[in-house]
C-alpha cells in the first residue's frame, strides 16, 4: 500500500489501509485515517490529522507552516475530517497562535486543482472550492458554500451556509447565508435558488428566503429594520434564522449592492 520510494517519518501514524504513492513525503506528527489515499509527489507535514477515506492528488502540499511574518515556528495544527477530495497542486497551511492555532476542514469537501487554504481557515462540510480559489488567513466557509474558480477571499471574511460565489470574484466582506454573489468586488445578485433546490429545500422555503432577500437588499430598509422583518418570517420558516445569524455574526460587514 506504500510505494517503496515514499518517505514516511517513523512518528507518522498511518492506518494500515492507507495508500501512499511514489515520491511522496509524510513528515513527523502526521495522522492519516482509514482508507485514505495519498497520490505521488505529495508532501504532508505535521502536526496534521487527516480523517478517513480522503483522497489527496499529486503535487499537493498539506500542513506546511504559514508564510505569515508573525509566525515564529510555534506548534500549530491542521485538522481535516473524513471523505474529502484534494485535487492536484492544492496547498493548505497550519494555523497560527494569533488565532485558533488550527486550520480546520470538515467532511465531504471538494477542493479542486491549485486551491490555496491559508492559516486558521475554517471550512465546514460539503463545501466546494473550484480551481485556483485562494482563501487568505482566518477565512470561514459554512456548510454547503461554493466558491467559483479564480476567486480571492480577503482575511477574516465569512461565507454563509449555502452561499455561492461566482467565478473570478473578489470577496472583501462577508457573504450572507443562501446568497449568490458575483463580481469585483462581489455584490449580491439573488438567493442561490438552484443550489437550494438540489438540497431539497421546499418551494415554500425558497420563496420565503427570496422574500427575506428583498427585505435585505431591495426594500430600502436599514439593516436593523430588515433584520426585524426577517425574524418575523423566521417564525414560520426556521431556515431564515440561518440567514439572520450570518448577518448578525458578521465582523467585516456584509456585501452590499
């Protein structure tokens, strides 16, 4: 299961079912779970934990120290869950002591070719990052968020659950949950209707979210009044609570028209 040309540090802990391809290097303090596959020419450094059934494609670097100039070789970590796919040439950095000290990736995510995930990022479950997406440090992606190719995301930005960002966008503020955004800088366009249909949101829930979107972006209400109206809608449609909380928890402010 481990190619003879692969270099595995004695302190690395690989489940017996793990496959490692030729010319890959697994460093100290790396843990890799059951049935995960590491292709050829990969570098994985620790402290890093990779869960079960993950696939790492060739020329990827996972668990490297951040280039952040504040980083002084403190012991920080990278934690990756189960059933993730990391395509060719992706880079993922460990955390810093100025934040959580850990970069964290959940389960069932797809990171396509040449994606970069900076230090202290948090990626939830079922997220998709298309080719050449770059997340700066401290970025958070909530469950089911999707980012189109060649998009850059500024430090400390958050992409809410079920949000969608179009190709070649520039994200410098938070994208609320369910919102489809696009542009440089990214601006809100509509509710991510197609994504919600694919995830079995009911027509009534989608219609309610569209109404909440209009309250936020099209009815010329100030943010306080819009949130108050959305909270009333959330009494009958709890999914709107996720949208409300993504706005209330924003630290950089949400994208505007």
